[in-house]
């Protein structure tokens, strides 16, 4: 029964009960000591005062005892009331942030991560706990929003190729769509789109979990850039877009994962080709700046809007002329960060276009 009552009291009730119990014991001890010490001392003072009449001495001692008892009882009552009020105030002040934190924790446990944690400043350690919990809730809220957006965007991305494949299969079965090379080509393109999307999602998931594996080796960055531009060259020629490179006078080497750097450049070149009209140009520039290298991919397209210079790296970001999976730049930045570098974007005005800048701060050196 006592256990049940104690559970129902909660932390605030238990602290208040403990405070009152300590105060009550203190009052009892004070009263017992006062009674035990005051009577003999008063009797000695009467003897020292020369009062020899036993009746007078007895009456005086009884009056003193009654007076002291009444005074002690009044003092204990006032002390208990005053201390009780102070204890209630202190306990409420101490437990209020704990109650708020418990309610916030319950809200997070129920799936509501958008909670606000106030700063109570009761104690430095407790303030750290509130800050850590607020940061945790904010990260959970961000992860939940990203997850929901990712699922919604993924459903949207899958809908088009799946619907196209379903329409062609139904059309072939009904004899409406001919089984000619054109039909097979359309279906193969949609399957390739699904394959590319699945591969991109795998890379994004690995990046989110910091599980991107890098095989770092000493590589000639000039060769890496030339290899990436050579692979993309035929597509640029088909679109009528000029692709040029600007390399430093002496080759540059760095400890990088060649395949991952080529993957970054392939995504940057694909993005530039997608947004550059026929007759335009794309230039890839490799330079060494201090202790890091910079690869810039500049196009003469419409340019990235100023308010989208950061959002272009978000998952499934789709520009006005984008027809990719919307994950290329997301993956490219994740790979750049995995190398200890970064990937940024800027808008060019003269001539109009965009520049994507890959920076890898690593131990670079010039070949002898």
C-alpha cells in the first residue's frame, strides 16, 4: 500500500514529503534539547539568585516550563508553516523543468518531434541535459521530415516510369501498341531510369549513414579530369554543346578515390549538359590553391536562381529543365564531403550561366 502511495506522489510529492519530514524531525530535536537543557539551567540560576523558598522556586520553575513549552509549540508551528511554504516553492521550482522535460520526452515518444524545451537555468548539469534533449528532438524532427519528403519524392519519381511501363505492357497485350524497336526502346529507357534511381538511392543512403567507402590512392588529377570529360564528350557532341578543359601547366596529384572523383565529375557534367542549350559551352577548370585543389564546371545555361544555390543539392531537387533523378548533385556533394572537401554552386552573370566548384583540401603536390 505504501509503495502504491509513494508512486502516486511522484517526484514533486516525494521531495516535499522529504522536506517536511526533515523539518519535523529538526523541530522535535530542538524541542527535546531545549526542554532537557533549559530546566536544569533555570534551576541553577534560581539557586544562584539566593531564592531559598521551595514554594516560590517550584512555582517559578513550573511557570517557566509552561511558558517555554507554549513558546516552543508556537515557534514550531510557525516554523513548520513557514518552512512548508518555502519547501513548496523550492520543490516546485526544482521539479518544474523536470516535469516539462518529462512531458517533452513523452511527446517525442508519441512521435511528435516538434517540441520546445525552455532553459530553466536551475543547474548547469540540468541545463546541459535540456540542451542535449532539445538538440536530439530537433535532429529527430529533421530526420522525420526528410524521411517523409524522401518517401513522397520517391513515390513521385517511381510513378512515371512504372506508369509508362504498365501502359506499354497493357498496350502490347491489347494489340494497341506495336512490338517494334521503338516500343522496346521506350521500355528499356524506363527500366534504365529505374536502375539509375535505385543506384542513386543506394549512394544517398550510404552517404546519410556515413558508409561511403573510399579507396584513396595517389592519382594524377589531370588524368581524372580528362577521363571524365572524354567519357562525357560524345553526349556533348550529340547535343551540340562545346566541352573544353583548362589544366595547370604541371600535373597535380592527390590522395583521392579515383572512381568517386570521376563519379562527381560525371554528375557535374551531366547537370551542366542538361541545362546548357545547343550552341552553348561547358568548361572544366582544374587549379591548385594552396593546400587544396579546385575543379570548376562552368556552363552557359540559364544559371541557377540565387535562391536555389543551396537547395540544388537537396534530394530530388528538380530545376525547370531537369529530367534526371534529382539525386546527382546530392550524391556529388556527399562524395566531396567524404573526401574532406565540399561542393558549392554560384550563378554567373557575364556570361550568364552557373559554376559548380568541387574543392578537395588534401595533401597535394606537383609531379617532378
